[in-house]
C-alpha cells in the first residue's frame, strides 16, 4: 500500500476492499471466459483508435448482469468522490474491464483534458477510477502480476502504485500517469471516469 505523502501529493482517493477477494476471483474467472477486443486509445490528430506503440492491453466484455452490477457499485461512490475532490460529480462512463498480459503497457498520458479538440468525451472526464482485481507481487505468484505498476507524475514527483486485490484508486483525470509493462502474470482492472 502507498505511503501517505505521495498519495496526498497526488490527492489520490484510495478505497480498500471496494470488491472483496472472493468477488474479484469470481470476476476474473468470468472475464477469462468473456469475449475480448483490443483496447482503444484516443490520440488527437490521428486516425483510428488502436495504437499498440502507445497502449497494448485487452478489453474484456462480461455478461450484462455483471456489467450492470459493477456500474451500480461505482455509481454508489459518487458522493464520497465528490466530497474528496470538492467537485460536483453526476455520473460515470460505462466501466471497462482490462487484462494486461506479459509485455502489455500504457505510456504516460492524461485521461481527460478540456483543451484538446478531437474527442468530446475526453473534455468532460474529471475523475479517473482504477479498480484492481488482483494484486502486485515482486516475484511471480498465482493470481498476481509483476511489473504493471501504475505510475503518477508531475513536475516534481513520481509515485508508483503497485495495486492490491479489491483496491479502488481515484485521481483527477488531468493527472499524468502510465502503466509500466507487465513482466509476469496477468493484471486485471476495471476503469471508468466520473463526469
């Protein structure tokens, strides 16, 4: 778990056990059997949404029942997130379910930026959410991953969040961050953005 100072520096909202370990295991099992697609990335001034030199990961598509249940659980955090970030949030985008396999990554980026012109949905994102469905391990272990650290950056500080099963982390969508390459195992997460 992160030290208090970097988490405070980046104004991270951290909620342990947003999903308990059993729920995470069941969801990982369902996702392993779900249809998949390549995860998109939106880059101003470019065509297409698949850019594997920028983002390499897989989107998984669970049952509608699972999707709706997770979406509702995320929406139930609206008040706590509004309070933490001193912002009036109204809803969140449909959640995305991701699997990072060995070698997968996402370079340093922002999830939202009101100054870009090409993608309207990126203008309105205010708070980014990542839910870890399994945890980081320094050495290869079953149901965990090595590498795949979620790094945060600004002009003075870099902070790596290793992740733990069931942890929800929220941060302002204009925060620069990246997912370092996974070295072993599979990294399962849920992501969304509050508006």
